[in-house]
C-alpha cells in the first residue's frame, strides 16, 4: 500500500510536519509536529499545530501515533497539545535516554527529571514494527545527527527526520552532543539501501540556492544519483571531512535552548516552581 501523506510547512522553523493516513481507514499518524514559541517574550502559541488539528478533525481522522523522529533542536514539539485535542500515543527512539542523560547534566535537571524515556508512551528500537491502521511501519535507527534519530518506513515511504534533506541541500549537521559524521554516513547508507522507488519525506527544507520553491519529497533513487553530500560518487572519508568542516562554521539553532528542554520531556514544559511559574534555563557558555 501507499500511505496518503499531507505535509504542513512551518515557515518560522522550516520544519515539515506530516499527517500519514491509511488509505483503507481513517487511522493516521502525525510526525514531527511544531509548537510556536516566541523566544523574546517566552510565549507559546498553537497556531501551526491547530492547522494539523483542524485538518484531522475536518477529515474525520483518528490519530493512532504522534511520532518524533528525534529530539529536535530547532523547534518545540506540539505532541502533548495535539494528543489532548485528537489523541494518539507519543513515540520516539529508545536512545532518548542518551540525550536525556547528556542534556540533563547540561541543564542541571536534578534527580526529579527521569532519564529513562518514561515521559513518552512508546520507545522504539531498530527493527521494531507497528501499524497505522492497515499500514505496516518498520523502524530504522539512523543516528548521527543525534543518538536517538529514527527513520519511519511506512510501506513505500520513509520519513527520515533531519538525517538527510533534499538532494540539492544534502545532509544534517553532526556537531550536537552525541552526533557523529561517521555514524551519520552509515545511517544514510542504510536508508539508501531501500528500493530506489521508495519515497523520502524530509524533516526540513531551506530552499537550496537556485531553487524557487520549498520541497520535501524525493526518492531513494534521486538521493543516490543527486545528493550533493552522499550521492554514489561521494565516499565516506570525503563526507566526514566535508561535514566536519561545514559543521564548524554553523551557528547553533536559535531555539536550541528551549527546544531541547521541552522535547526531551516529550513536549512538556519543566515543572512549575514554587511561585507557579514555569521557567526555561539558559546555560551560560555550556553549548
């Protein structure tokens, strides 16, 4: 079967969220949702998430899963809000515990912050499978960008998160704690071992130079032939050298500090302090 895919593009963070529907029923999954956040005021908003909620409700869809490809560093997850509105179980890779351990120390979270992934409804590992209605989903652990990155292979379609982008833009950065260019290269080869006709849906698009429109769907065959970082004529050593040099020149994402604190909690804010106010920490000179 071929899943029905509806994409929602967030202009503020260049994130693509997906509603993935079983063509034989109203069952669906929502992948990599976004909660609006204004850093200067510290205010959240659900305008973007409401587009997804409204679509789900108007189409009479029944979300079974709210899937995260990884702990995002560039936007806050809206999974808890969407779960409250339309249901679904929140899932992520089991290596979330690695991310929680690293950033739990950076943000000095203390012992009350659980580092076992228990904030999520389901932790997936390499080789797991599950259903979206009648659609079969296979889980691939594809680390490198972060230790917890997953690719969800839904029948003939692969949702790769930030592992790779459109062929003219290349691949994800690997300089976050726990990232590795060598590991990312191996993960991408795993994705590219899927049949050439497999559709690939990417987690972001930044409109590469010379391209007028945003795009988020490609194929394994197109990536193998044209990806500027990992096409068939690119070897592992050259990729690692390129990725290391490029990452050294990148600024951190604008929302990395709030995003990680929230997303490692499955989209929940930290506990309110004794005055009833929720706070996000900014670690000075730590990132």
